[in-house]
C-alpha cells in the first residue's frame, strides 16, 4: 500500500468519526454548556465575541501570525506529515504549559487563557500551512485557515458545510484572493458560541480550585489534539488533490 492510499484511509476514518453520534461526555458537556450560557451576562458574551473578532481579523489582515518558517516547496506528503507532527508536539507543549499556568491561578487567570489559547492555535495553523507548502501571505490561505479552525469547533451541520468547502478549495479559493468584506459579513456570534460550546466542560474544570492546573493542562492538550487532526487532514486533502493534478 502506498503512503497516499494509507492517508486516504485515515482521512475516511477521520470523516466518519467527525459525524458519528455524540457520546455521553459530549451530550453532558453540551447540556451543562447550555445552562451556563444562560447564566453568563450578555456583557461577558460581548467581550468574548469581541476577543474572537479581534484575533480572527488579525489572522486575516495582519502580519502577527505570519511565520518566519519558509514555505516548504519540496517535501513529499509523507515528509510533510512527519514535519507537521513535530510542529504539533511543540505547540501542544506550549498549550499544556499555558493551560496549567492559568488553571493554577483560578478564575481570573483562566479568563486570560481564552485569548491566549486562540493565539496558540492560530500560530500553529499558520506554520502548518507552510509545512504543507501553502503560503500564508495569500489572503485565500488565511481564509482556509479560518475555515479549518471553524470546522474543528463547529456543530455537525456547520462542520459538514465547512468540510465540503475544504474538499473543494482548489476551486473555491478563487473567490478569496482579496476580500476585505469577509470579516465584516461573518456571523461572529454563532462563531464564538460554537467555539465556546466545544470546550465548555473541559475549560470549566480549569476554574475549580485544587484541580485547575491539571484540568487546564488536560483541556489544552485535548483541544490541540482535535485541532491537529482536523488541520492535518484538511491539508492532506489539498495535497492529495494538488499532487495528483501536478502528476497528471
């Protein structure tokens, strides 16, 4: 079996896992999350939405997340996957340390963890794009990163739509060569609610006195793993298509 065929099977397994019925933990997390959302004052929701909007706009239009790493133009898919795993190991360690540190500080520092973790994820995704040979200086590549981010932390319906977008990015990217209206037209409230719901149960444990450091480290560890799986498979899908076109 060629490496490409092995990757195709892994992608198929990943897609199946993404759309399987939610388990007990996921259902419990969602129920608790919904109750907590009703208790959180609108002012706090507005702050969270503003934070997400600011970080995403920076990712789309700023230079803060542009990696110093060169775009890898010569790596085959297997070598790119190996490089991606090494990159992930580094960022997962950073996220775990950050989660443990803010978790040990209680509720106030846990609030600091929210934007810090998003920033870590964005930096990882930008570097990952360069590992697979895609230059984040192009606006369309930044939009792709945002779609991968959303896909990882969306509900099933939105996730299916975003996966289709990822699969057909070779044609869809043409509409995102330059579009300053993208961030303005985005449904920020839905974005932040789905993102927050995906992590509520884990991040709540981070605020519990006595276990905050361990819970924060565990939460960030698992959250980064989810992002790695989605992001690597998204770029693998693109490489399988693009490499086939080049060979063909």
